[in-house]
């Protein structure tokens, strides 16, 4: 079967994209060269914004059931607590970091995808592809030596940091490698030391060590080391891990029963454009960065959420292809910010020198003593602060109107989910419906929900995208502006842009 969309790579990003497209009724095929799903824990943090988006497909509940809720992150230097950022004040039903091994995340997503009638084709490798101008032609080979040519409207490379699709496009993966080595260990911790029930970063003159709680009374440990010599660094040992714990924590903690240990280096790289004609990149194929903050997998899955509803509308003939130009613009800006912020956090944690560390600790302790700083940090970590300021799909907005600006998330709390169901639909929020609103809904029945929802705030109209971000706002009764925006999506007219610039979130 030739699909509308062909997805290379069946990790969390590819699976998320396939699920979203399949639930929107888009024929899709997804394959991965690995013969089986991963058996490693790999990326373990799923943040609130990702869970909100999964909720639309009914996937938040099984993910939460399989994970551990962690409700705060701490920074400790010696025996002094520098900072504690609690997540319970963020505006979401998922006010925590969900810690779940990647193999469980993939298992849950794969099961759901099969329930939608799509099975991952494993042991299938992309051999070559070409953009025909009206579609993508791909040749794949299987482990048994057989080959197949596949015609699709679109090809999406979700095939990781060493992406064959990216290489095939000839795209530069620009960036740097952090000059340090890191170790990872999933193990048990016991002893007389304090229990590790929240995210904890220990800052020490010799480096940083981070603990993340996992299901099954296990922990993930991350720590920086001096770079090893030789072409291939050896796997860390339990004795090496224990020595780091003894050196960099207050003591009393004993490591045992490791199930996975690895050594790695951190790259910070990104492509300039997430799209080339009929081919897209998503996740690690488009951007990689420090694991600090646990943003990587979430950023990739949110690439998939962003791309899926746009591709679905275009494949269904309900929106003009120009809508797809917003994908790279919106997600590229987010990836750029994640690279910058996660890299900055890594470098701050690794800071060496007695004076530099003392200054860092003093500044951090006083900054995180401010409620506003803790609140901003919680919003960034939870990814609820992600916004598409200045994005090409942002329409007009009204000065002084309460409520979120174009490109900003509308909180789903207390509202029926936007973007749930079998078709990607925009939602209208207004003080009241009218003959004018009914005419808009009738004219754009393929783009809009069938009824107007209660207003976000008095005196305005809000048009909200299928991914829950505001598309535009207008004064009450200004249905013409709404119609002009929707006409722009279908290609009849350009999207109406507001004269007032979008406001940026604080850094």
C-alpha cells in the first residue's frame, strides 16, 4: 500500500507522528531498521505539555499509570540546598515530571498505533529516496534481502541523530560538542543518606551528579567526567559510579544492581531548515542537545504534534500547502531555545574553580529565592512556556484584550480537549454565537468545530489551533477577521497579521 505519509524511524517521535496522522485518517506507513523496539531506558522524562497533547489521543492516562510522578527539582551544593523548583503551581492537570523508561513509552505508543490499524515495519531500512516534486519515492530493503519501492506524498525522517534522511538531503548538522564526557547508570540506591524522591542535582567542585527517580524503586544517575583517551571509552563500572556518589554527595548512599550503564558525549547541533520540499525532519534528526532538563524527547514529540495536524489538513485538501511552511519556523525556534538553555544549564552545573563556583552558588540561591524565578523555571521545565511568538500562522490580536496572545498555549484545564477526535479542527471561543458565527462555521466546516465555545475572556473572540495554541483573537463581533484568517488557511487570501507584535516570554 502506498501511503500519504511515509515515516522513517519508529522511536517516540516517529510513533507519535504516526499515531496523530492515523487518528486523523491519513494513510501512513512507518518503518525502522532495528529488528525490535529498544530495551534501554534512554529518555525517561515526559513533561506536562507533552502529556496534555497526548491526552487528545487518550494516551496520557496509560503513560501516567506506567511512570513515576516527580513533583519538584532540587539543586544542592554540599549540604546546602541552593534551589527547589516545585511543579505543583503550574497551570495543568499534569503538574509533575513523569519518569518512565523509553521502552515503556514506546510500548504504550506502539500498542495504541496498532489499535489504529498501523503496524511498525521492523528490520526495514531506507536505501534511497528522491523528491519528485509532487511526492517522495523511497526504496527500502528488509533483513531477508527483499526490497520495495514506495510512493508517498510526503516523507518524514524521524530516524535519529545519525539520520539517513538528513544525510540524503545533504543538510548540514551545525553545532558543537561539549568538551566533557558523561556517564549514565540506572541502578538502585540504598544506605543511610537522604532518600531521592525528587529530581536532585548535586553541584560539586569535581563536577555534577544528578539523580532522577524511576519506576521499580530505581534511579537514573548522570554525571560528568574527564574525557577518556582512546577511540572508544569503556563502559563505566559500579565502583566508578560509587566513587562519584561518595565524592559529590553528602554521603551515605550505596549504589547497587545496575541494569544499564553507558558513557557518552553531548552534541549541540541543529539543521537550518526542518523541511526540504516533500521531505521533513523531526526529533533528533533535526536537533540534538544536552540532556539537562530532560527536554530532548519531548521536543521531538512536540515536533510531531506540530507537523501532524498541518500535514493532515493538507493531505485532506482542507488547507493550502503554505500551512506547512510554518513547521520549520515554529519548531526550529523552539529547538534553538532548547539547545541554548540546556547547554547553559550544563555549563553552569559543570563550572570549575573555587571562586566561580562560590559566585554561581550565591547567585543561584538568591535568584531561586524569588517566587517569580521559581515559577518561570517550572514553566520552562514543564514546557508549558513554549510559544510560537512571531510565527507565520499568527493572526491579529487586540491590544488590551485579556487572554493568551497568538502563538501562545490556551490552558486546557476546565475545557473540553481541543484537537481530540478523528479530524484536526480549530476551536472558536466567543461571548456568544450569532448568525455571523454560524455563517463562518458553515463556510469553513472542514476547519472548524461545529459550535462556538464559551469566551476565554469578556469582549473577545479567540480562534485556537488543533494543537491548543491561539491562532488569532479579535474584538467581540469581528467575525470578518476570523473569516479572513480561515480564508488564508485555504489559500483564498493571505492570513491577516496583527499590527501589534507578539509578546515574548521572559528568558
